[in-house]
C-alpha cells in the first residue's frame, strides 16, 4: 500500500496517510476541519528499493576472453 501526502489548500497543513490505492482520498483537514485536502503520492516507507547485486549496467557486460567468473 502506498503512502500518500496530503496538503490542505486552506491552512497549508501537511500529513501522510497509509492507504490502499482503491481507498477514497481524504477530504477533511484534521487541522482546520474543512474539505480542502489534496492528495499526492509520497515517498513514505513503501518506496521501491533494490537491494543486492544485479542492478547495475556493469553486471550485464560481456566478460573478457580468458577471464573466468570469480577471478
């Protein structure tokens, strides 16, 4: 589930909310209690992360003749 950033266009209050993609966006600002929240996609803790080897262009280059893997 993504973390969405919300910002109130009335009072400029900002917050993050962990929601399903199919959930309806929040409308009411918890700060000013008015329906002025706008939703964007946030970074949060659910960002895509690559860990380990195998994600670099150098990992896919052809090996030189005479070189063996691991040497």
